[in-house]
């Protein structure tokens, strides 16, 4: 029963994915939007894990997605690898870069860490823009082969959302595992974690590397769905947008990043490009000031009002709280 | 040797513009231990408004817009403080959001064209080094602003109140210092400094809707070079980054050299973890 409750976010998401796939199977544009939401959800979940769970705010997640996307693009178009071999490389290369980097960065304050990842994103952009024939420079790389298992938009919808559901399952497991509790302790009280003998730098770096791997997966999906990737596709502004998705959705809820990604990608589709930044910026400020727990936090608060209060069993009363609070409760 | 001198001088004069944007970043960090990541965008909007309106009225409008935007950020900061959400990393996120909104406003209202105007028809030649007279104007104005800011911060009673508020808000409140008013005042002054930088930039290298984030990043690099210690250090940091950039661009080759200022800043951040340590749990 507890296992079922723990996986309720993944099960709810799976139901929505199957139903929406059945309803919109004939609508190419809706499936396009849905696939983009899934790709951004993966990036947002990576921020949710590193920021929501471990307290490390990264403003360079899109650069890890770009590294994953370029890795698979170069290997499949220039070295003749299959997209599946490209997947392995796209998921492994970002963590291989992220882990040693994180060992240096996790010593920094949260503010310095956020700014360092932002600078990292700028450096990756410049390298991609000036990578010559290897990266295609400003023009990027085209002609990336599609994935043979998902040649139709509907199949890609299920593939991309399947990756998101698996990630949500892993995230839910992480939150309720000993490793998740250790991360929470590192977030709330690093001195206590150190006193407990926890290897904080390794644990934080491994979490950062895992989130980079997730971004690599998002980059792989992006490159093989659009069959084209350029430096501007996954730039620093994408990193900031992904952070915005997480904050709007609710960084401390498992599904918060997915909800944020869905809301902002739909907005992105329906608003003129010139005013997007204006609305994104205003939305972020409003959420930070008015609803710091994001849409999921507001929803949980509203749902809580309709629940009967007296003589509630202890478990039910705890279920209103974000999951991270449940885990650190004695 | 002459080539080296020319690169160094041109770099230092370019660095003046970085230093001018770094100055308000350092001021706000000294005052509240937070980073305002929207400062480059205030400068960009102020400069573009100044040029599009034109004349003294344009400059006044630009300065007013800079001060108004930073005051808006002060209001957001106060709201975050009231909700006990004013962690440095949250404040920097909120200021990024404001910067993003301002950049988008520039794109929406003024389009993608760059805004630039040359105030002098010809360059000066000093010791065989060609110098844009506007750069000398920027340098002089920059030095005056640094002197005013440092003097105000370290040699006036208001400056002492600002520093007292930065060190211990509760203590400052108990001592009768109007902390909130001082915070609004400092943000407005920050916006004014950024706007001056923007107005000078539009008459030097020019500005467009993409300038905001780039200016913030370079200026932050300049500000941390000497440890985010004070206005003079931030300004000198700008000069140093400008010189490094000019030398690398002059003697190096390929577009990859444009990454060097960012690599430089990343190395400093990693090598000196105490920099920007506010918010460390």
C-alpha cells in the first residue's frame, strides 16, 4: 500500500499519458507539443532533483542537454553510430563532465554555485558556436537520424513520456530512500550530515552528475525528434526557462517540474515570441513572492481545505505536506 | 611593444564600461549581500531609451527608468524579506526574472536593431595609440562615480547606516536606523549607476536586446575579480577583464577566446570559494 502511495505521482502521470495519447493520436501539432513538454519535463526534473532535493541550484542544465544532443548528433551523423549507441554516449558524457566539475563546485555557496553553472553554460555555448565542422558552428547539425522504434509522433510521444514516467518513479524512490534523506540532511544541515559521517561532496556531486545524465537523455530525445540541433536550441536562456518551470510547478513536489514544463510549454506555443520573456519574468516574480511552493503547492493547499480536519489519522494529516517533509519526519 | 600598449589601453578603456556596470553590482552586494542579476538589463533599457528619445530629455528619461526598475526590484526584495524568502539564491533568481522581462520589453518595443551613436567624429592619437574620445569621457565619469560611491559609503553617516544594515539588520533596526528606507534608497542609487553606464555604453559600443544578460555576466566577473569588496575594486576588476579580453583577442585567434573571460571567472569562483559566500548554509 505504501509502495502504491509512493508511486502515485508516476501512476497518475502514466494514466494521463495513455489517455492523452489515445485522445490526441490524430493531432500532429498536439503530439509535437506533448513531446516537447516531455523533453522539458526531463530537464525540469533534473533541476527538481538537484535543487528541490539537494538544494543545488543549477543554471546550466540546458548545457548538459546540449552536450548530450551534440554527442549523439556527432556520433550518428559523422561516425555512423546507431541512435541507440548514441543514447548510451548522450547519457554518459554529461555526467562524466559534471561529476569532476561538481566536486569543485559543491564547495561553493548556493549563490556562487548557481552563478558558476551559469558561466559554464555560456562557455559551452561559445565552444559549440566555435566548434568548426565538428559542431557545425552557428548553423548546428542537421540530418540527425530518427529513432527506428519511434518513427511516428504517437510512438515518440509514448517513448518520451515513458522516459519521464521512469524518471518520476526513480525520483519518488530517491525521495523516500536513505540516500534521499541524506540529501535532505545535506540541504537542511550540512554540519549535521558531516557529523553523521556522510560523504557530502561525493553525494552532492553524484546527484549533480545524475541530473546531468537526465539532461543528456533529454538532449538525445530532442536531437532525434527534431533531427536538428544548434547552439541556440539549448542555450542559457533555456536553462533559465527550465528553472522557471520548476519554480512555477513547485520544486519540492515530484510532479512540480512536470506541471511547470506543461504550463510554460503550452504558453510558449500560444504567445508571441517577443513578449515571452516579459511574461516568463513576471510569472517567476509573482510565483516567488505569492506562491513560493508553486502551482502544486497551491493545489495541495486548496485540496487540504476540502478535507475533513477533525480526528484525522496521523498519516492523512501528513499527506498534505510536501513529500520531503514526510521523509524527514521522525 | 607599441602593439601591446595599444591592446592594453584599448582593453582598459573597454573595461571601463564593464567596470561601470560592475560598480552597482558591488554596491548592492556590499549593502545587502545579494547579487542583482538584472543590472545589465537596466543599463541596456536606460541606454536605448536615452538614445531613442534623444538629447538631455532622453538621458533624463534613461536615468529615471534605471532608478525606477531598481526600485521595483527593491520592492520585490522587501516582499521576499517579509515572506522570509530572501535567501541570496532566491533573490538572484528574482532579479534574473526582472532582467529577462526587461530584455523582452526591449525586444518588443525596440526590435532587434542595435542602438549606437558616435558622439565624436574622429579619434585622438596619443603616443601612436588611437583612442575614442568617448572612452576618455567614460573613464572620467567612471572615476567620479567610483569616488562618489566609495566616499558616500565609507565617509558619510548614511554610508555607515548602510553598512550597519548590511552587517546586522536587527541590530540596525534596534539602533533606530531606517533599514527599509535605506534599502530602497540603495537600490534606486544602484539603478541610477546602471543607467549612467547604459547611457555611456550606447554612445560607445552600442546596445541591443541581447546586451542585458551579457553585460550582467561580464560585470559580475569584473565584480568578483577582487573579491566583491567595494566600488573601487569592482571598477578595477572591469578594467582588468577588459585588458585580458583585448590582449587575448589581439594575440589569440578564433572565436573561442571570447570564452576566456567566463573561464577566468569560473576559475576564480572555484579557486576562491569564500567569494559570494552569502547563503552558504
